[in-house]
């Protein structure tokens, strides 16, 4: 789990006369990495990702309040009742966005992105919330209010959220 | 009594006062210090400040740290409690993302008010500095976004904040030179604070010329990653008089009000409110009611605002009710919140200049307000005759927001 990869040179940090910590000023440091492995369940989100493989985009709708959530919410936070799945067309409108000039490399899909890339918040037609995802477009072309649609990806991808992204509407 | 009025009728004689404060200098890297070394340094500074020789009379501990990942240690609170010799007094750890330190103080406020203890040491630290690469730091911060929906698409907090500011610019006409004013001013204020991490003398053009990180935010619009620790000793006034010689010689600073609000984890779930922080508005409203404040711009003398990114200060002065929504950018660019202005903010240098070791940040903000109200800040940043001060601290994109208010009582 913990791998100590190297030991750095011992350093002595400066201390003036009368330093109460004089006996503790030699400093040793290690470089190390920590690795953990998980089985990660997608839980009640699972059907969203399973349908994404079939190029269908599902949201959830609450029967009581009518709110359509994308990303889905199995439990409506307004009504505390189970929701049900509804399919959206995948067309929508950019409500806001940012152009990222560095990639955090959070997984292999993200590490493969070329910078700059666009993170867009899209109001999908029929939804009540904004869905965040990559918008594959020239950053200069992107504006608030532009129409976009979901493009589905034939794998393989590492995380199934990358089975889709947004592209400008033709 | 409605839920929102809770606390309004609590007995005045249990209102917590600040007995003493201590913090390390915040640093990009303290290669000579682990989290426990930093914490010990801050608490020894607190003892000297309060004129106390030990913690034996202190009745409760409260540990404030955010990340098991950055610190490579779970149950760090138990280790720090032990390190500080607080055993066997009771303890509790508080965690609330970026708001951790302010939420810790708020919790301690309730512990004293309830009578659970008469004195409580609130101590916080974090090692967010160069002990991790900046990529690892970004990944760990992204891990505090919603894993499958935000982190896995390549989202980062810089990106989420940038998208909010993009919406603010679109709706209100806010401009990059307005938020560059914050980046320059807070780093200039840091030059008047010997414990600040990175004072810089910048022009607005310098900020606008720094490299783009997440449009519209540039490198100099982003706050610092820091190693550091901070501690505040809170108590009833009776306890403070009995145990701290220094307390008896200073103006009394009371912790008079606290508010806390929350919002959805994901920015997109807040639609159609994309420009501002609802949780901050709720926290401010609660704390103003508790403190009896009606016109915050006139009734507050000094404030430490959560400037995780420069533009966040524009959103904050609006959500805290200092100026109407949409007018934050112009008010800031006009100098309303500079030293010498109507309400100086981030006199310490803020997260942009003083630094932000997460678990210590909210505590360090309270320390700056205490110094200002005692009249003990460096003369170049002291706000003349400051009598009431506010701290604004939040987690995520203001997913949890905390406002604390302090008053000089003499
Ligand atoms: Zn509902």
C-alpha cells in the first residue's frame, strides 16, 4: 500500500542563538506513494451508465413535483420519494462554461484530453438541472446560449461517463 | 421560537470570548515540520499570547482538519489531542471542507453556550503545501467534488468557480480587471502581515498578464496551497478572567453571532441560480439577525472574506449584503473594500496572500479579526477603532457556508 521510493538528503534548517528546538533541526524526508484499490458500485445510478452504452440518455423524473434531474436522482430531494427514469433527446443549451488550460489527469480518459478543453453546463431539453460534461468544440466558438447535443462514444473508455460528451449542434 | 431564531435568547454571560490566539507563519512548504509539529507551534504561540504557561485548566479540545489524504493520516485529531497534552479532556473533530475552521469555531460556540464546557481550545492545521505535487493536489481537491459526475469528467474546483464567474460576467457585466483588483490588493495587504505566505506588489496588468488556468481565472487569480496551523482559545468571560492574565489587560472581544447555510453539491443542480452563493446569503442572514445587524456595510468595520479565487470576493460582498447583486465588481474596483475604504476586507492578505492550510484557514481569519478588534494588527493594516468584525468561510463552491461575527465590548 505504501511504497517508499527514495530518501532525500538530510537538511539542517536555520536556527538562531537560544533556539529551544536546536536539538531537533536536522530534517529527514522520504518520497513515497500510497495506492488503494476499490470495487466502486454505481448503485442506483447504474442504469444511467448501462443505457449510455446503448446510446440512450436517461434522466429521472419525480411524479410528485415533476422535477427532471440530470444527473439522475433516484430519491427526489424535494419529496423524498423514489423517482422514475425518462429518456431525453440529448439536445440542450449551454448555460455557462469554463475553458480549462490544465488537466488534473483524474483518470486515463481525462489524462488523454488535450488542453485547453471546455467544461460546459448544459440545460438538456426537458431537464430541470444542468448536466456538466466536456464540450468538444473550439474554445473560441463556445458561447452561453449555444445549442449543443450529446455525442455517444463507442468505447473502450475507462469510466463509463466518457461514453458521452457534448458537441455543437450542426 | 422558530428554528432560525435559535441562539438569540441564550444567556449573555455564556457568550464565548477570545482568550488568546496563535498561528504559524503560513508557508508553501515547511520541510521541517509535520502536521503535529505545526500544531504544537501554533498552540505554544497561543499560550504566550494568553499569558498562560499550560493548558491544564482547559476543559475541552476541538480539532479542525479537512483531509486524511493530504495529511496521510486518519484520526489525526486523536494524535494532535495527544501531542498537545490534552488527554484526558473530551474532544471532537469537525470537518466541513474549506469551511472546516469556521465550522469548528461555530461548534465550539455552541459547546460553551450550552454549558458543556467553560473553555475550549479550537486548533486546526493542514499540510496542503508542496508535500504533494500540484497535480496530486488538484486530484485530491477534485476528489471532494461529486466523484462519478464531476471528478471523472475532468472537472476541477478552479473550473467550477470559473464557470460561476463566467455566468456572473454574462449577467452583470463583471470584468477581469475588477477581480484582478482583489488579486492585487489582497497580496499587497499580505505585505503588512509578517505571518503571510506570499506578499506581492502587483499591478492589475500583472494579474491580467499571468497565464490562463481556467478561463476567466488566471494564475494570479488563484489562492495558495499552504502548510500551517492556527488555534483560538474560547471561554466564558469568567473563565477567561480567572485563567488568562493577558485577557484582563485587553479589550474584551466576544464571539457574538454565527450563521451557517448549505447548497447543492453540484453547481448544475442550482440552476437557474448560477452567479452567486445562496448558502452564503443564508449564513449572513442568520448571523446578522443574531447580532442585530441591519445595514452590514455601515455596521461592520472589518471582514475576512473567503477569496479562494479573486472573483469569489466579488460574489461574497454581494451575498453578504454589503452591496446589491451585480454591483460587487464596480464597488471593489472603486476601492470600497481597500484599507482606508468604507469596509476594509482581507487585511491579513486573505487566501490569496496570507495562505490557506484548509483546517487552519477559518481559524486564521478569526485571529485576524481578533487582532483588529484588540487594535494589535500591524499599524499598516490596522483598521482604526474597529469594533465589529466578520469572517466568511465556505466549502466547495459554497456548498457549506459559515459566517462568524465578533465584537469588541468596552
Ligand atoms: Zn419531487
